[in-house]
C-alpha cells in the first residue's frame, strides 16, 4: 500500500518537473534537453559546493 502511494507521488512530482521544463524551454525558445542538462549541471555544482 505504501509503495503505491510513493510511486504515485514520484509520478506526480515527475510530471510537475516536466511541465516546468516545458515552460522554461518555450520561454527561452530552446530544446527541453538544454533545460534538463542545464539543471543537471547546476545541481551537480551545488552538490560539489556543499561537499
């Protein structure tokens, strides 16, 4: 039961993130992959700063 709730929350969060990525890519007229890669780089830099 708990596993199903967790899976549902993860899917909802993934959909929300994807919607934000689509909005950002449309706003700046770039591919979704550019936004995803930029986000991944930003997160990795943030993690390196914290550690």
